[in-house]
C-alpha cells in the first residue's frame, strides 16, 4: 500500500485510483476517493469537508472522519469539564506508527432499535422506520445499534463495518442548526450525513496497562 507523508498529512494511494488523505492534526480523514464496488465508475470523493474548515491546526477540522475521544458530544462528568466538545483527541497531533491491512468482514442485522432524540431533549424513541432518513434536522443516538450500516444515496453508497462500538450516531443539522456553526458553509448540510459508530451512551473503563481496540471499515456499494 503506497503511503507517503509530510509534516502535516498522510496520503494513501492505490493502483485503481483510490486514495485517502489523513491530517495528523486530529488524525482526521479529510478525503476518501473510490469507485463504486463492482462497477466501472469514476473515482469519486466520498467524504464531506466544509469549505470553511480550518486546516491549519487552530481548531478541529469540520468534516471528514474525526476521532471523538474519550467521549462523544459535550463533557458530562465533572472531571472532564476542562476538555471541549468530543474530548481532546481531535485537537492533538498524531504520529503515523505503521500501516496494516485488515480484511475482516461481518454482518449483523437488528430491528426495534431505540434511540435518544437530541432534537427533542433526549427523548427515548423506538425506531419503526425500515430506513432512516435525514429530511429534517436529525441528531439521534442509537443504542446497541449493531456493527453494520449502509448509507445509500443516488448513484452509490457506503457500507460501514464497526468493531468495538455499541452505539451509532446519525446527525445532520439542516439549516435550522447548521447556520449556527461558524465553519460550516451555507448549504453544507445538504452535502453530507454523519453516521458515527461510537460509545455515546456508556463509558468503557480501561484498567491501567489495559487495551481496547476500536475500528471502522468503509466500503463503497
């Protein structure tokens, strides 16, 4: 796997034209270009990056795939109050240690999920839809959501396989909340949907010298 890096970014380039760009600041994936699976289609950008995103390390990057750690959202415990939204990891400079290949695959299907609707004061709601859409302002935390998610849109889609996470967050601010985000371009909310595997409703306690592995694998549909 051809991997190159500068002092700020890591670039992965494959023979079929697929590529990814990862900023060391926040270890944030800002670009992932790939063709549709099993089809002769052009290499297409799959991730949204706000045209107003700060790429100079002065604040977390708006868009792409960030790392929210050690919590998701605002700090809820007194000892975490000094950290900002989504913790400290997306505001640190990371170092590339090694490159690995992982072809693990898995399928799980689960029905009758409940979610916390943050647009309605965290109201716990039973999901009855066969497919979740974001036609309205959406900020939903799905509990025990499984490990596999399909994101579909005209002309293609993305499959996410998660490992080490029980929850999943689905978010799109629409204009209702999007216009309050300083580094969000006008209409940017029409260009993406956030589907984020994570630990949003529980804490994972790791003992001293303990280990925890978390992973998400993205594939085009």
